[in-house]
């Protein structure tokens, strides 16, 4: 188990035998601190974690990384100048002063990961579908192995090392999501986590504004496969040409998945069952399996293929793999809600990109009833902003009976939908979610299916709760 001695050795190179007290994990949020944890104090734009060290200790944390002195009488160990003095009186709560809390966290995580010599790490990255793939992959692996998965969106330079410090010697596999904003970020995460299996979902236009171009996104995502060892495996999407060409970027074995029969693992006869899931056939080494899973939407087939591919790479049998796929969470981000006037609401307001919005529209197209698409601006697309919104608008024209757009960028969605043949009378444009909500309140009819999707900056998440069907007692209050 991780101990205070591990933290000290990771930073100073010296292992104090007297600091053997075990740690139960790590956090940077004092509210989530619990018994035996490490608290990492960061100075952020909105708040300074050093102001919450006392709260973290009160909630059970026993050690904290700090960059500046904090006003209290806790034991203080300053590692900025080297290892601790031999006569240091080890006691908790303990503050460990370092040059950089972030660097100390990352050093500690990298050190601890390398001590877990029996652990297999599966790294997952891509523009869309990372979290769903992580969840389903962990479900599959857990059918045989003691499996850890990173929680929530702990996929960056802070979240991933926090996840690594929660690992124990009992874990056999760890499924870690790896996010990307700038070149070098995934290389850093891979250096900490040391993945032996890398899964690439797709290369889209998400974060193009920050990365600069789709090629920059490609280069950033490719850092995962470049980091894999020669005995590792890169699991690549054969249906995405940018991901497919990553086969030339790695020394690891390449395992292709997709809808292409040339892939190592491929699917066909895909049938969307609406909210009841999806049905398809899997093909692998001459064997065909008939599969039905609870994931929503035809695009979920790729999620299942990724999770199954990891299972195969890890030596699992089909009984174990299919059991994990069938147990998998029906949907992580998209939530179905009963709407007013006997309508159905599809709440997919976690975030939005052209790829994820088009996947959601395809799901809308599988369902019965009048289809209403409520679509907001998609942000951080950089030079692909116009193209991304046009692609969504063109598909909306094919799928939706009514289109409601929110925000200035979404006007391009409306224009593309009109150009694609959607009647102008079926298109309503608004600047804010509040304006759109007023329209939607009088628009819903029995049997309508309403998709709500857009970047969080538009406050799209406020629409669904206001359209939700509520008990009569609640309505009359």
C-alpha cells in the first residue's frame, strides 16, 4: 500500500523507514478528503488550496503537499533542499513543503506506478467516446481481473496522477482516460501511467481552437501509441483514417477494430433498437457472435468493439467479454427523461462537438415520434467552427422534424438545415437557452422526442429540468 515513505522517496530520493504510515489515496478537493488520504494544495485562479488544508485534515487527510507555509502547528517537512533530517519526528497531520505541488503529485504518481510491477494499464484517448469506452472496458475486464478505473473526468495532468495514487498492489488492471488540450500532455500522462495497451477512439475537431489544427490534435493523440512498449498493443479504429494511420507511429503490436472486414475485430448487421440498445454481429478470427448490448445508438457499436478488443488482448474468453458488454452502463452522458405532455427528452448536455452531436442526432433518428432537435453552439472548434456546424445542420435536416437552435454559432446549423431541405417553418433560432425554453414549453406534444445538445456555456442543461414531467402535487405548489 502507498505510504508516506513512498511520497518522500519519490520527491527526495531518500526513503525514511519511520514514515511507514499507509495512505488511502489522494485528492485536491478538501470536501472529498477522507481517512488516511493525501491532500494536494494547488493555487488556482478561483481558489487557493492552501486555505483548505485545515478542512482536509479535519475530514481525515493525514498529509498534504504545500507550496507555501500554512498558519498552524502541524508537523512540517521541507523537501525543497533535499531529504528529511535523520532526527525528523514523523507525526501526522503532516505538511510536506515542495517547490511545486503539481510536480510533487506527478513525481509521486510515477514513482508509485513503477512499484506496481504486476499492474497492466490500459490508456484510452480520442476526441469523442473516451469515458464511455473507459467504463465499458473496465466492466469487461472486471469479469476476470481486479480492475481499477479512473473516476469522472480525471483525465488530465492532475486527475490522472490522483487516480494512480489510488491504486493498490491488489489491482491487476487499471483503465485510465487520457485527455488532450496541448501537445505534450498525453506524453506526460503516459510517462506517469506507463500504459501497455493504448486505445484510440477517433480524431475529431474537439479542442481545435486550443490545439491549433486537426493535425495538431492527431499529433497530440498519437503520443499515446508512441509511448507504448514493443510488447504492448495499440487498439486502433480502422474506420477513422487519422486513427488508422497511427499504426505507423508505434512500435507496439497493432490491433484494428471497426466496421471494415479487414479489421482484426469487426461488426456488421448493426441494428439500432432505440432506447432498448443496439444489436449487431461480431467477427473475430473466423468466428461470428450475435450480440445485443444496452448502449444507446448505433455509434455505440464502436464502444463495444473497443472494450471487446481490450478483453481479447488481455486473453479473456468470449463468455467473459460478452458478460461485461451486456452489464455495461446503458449510457453515461445521455439521459432520458419523461417530458411534459407525454414527450420524451434526451438530455445530452454534458458538452458538444460535431462528432458527438451527429451521433446524438443519429440516435434521435432511430426513435419513433415527432423529432425535435434543440442544438446549441459548439465551442473550441477553431478553424473547423463553420464546417462543424454545417455538418450538424445537414444531418439535422435529414433527421429532425423541428430544429431549435441556441446561440450565434448555431445559426450556421439552422442555415445548413434549411439548405438541406428542412422547411423554414420548422426552424426556430434563439440567442439564449431561456428564449428557447419559452418556445419549447408551448411546442411539446404527445409522442414528441426532444434531443437537447450543446456546449455548457450556452446553459443548455437548464432546459431539460424545466420541461420535465413532474408529479401533480409538485406542479400545484
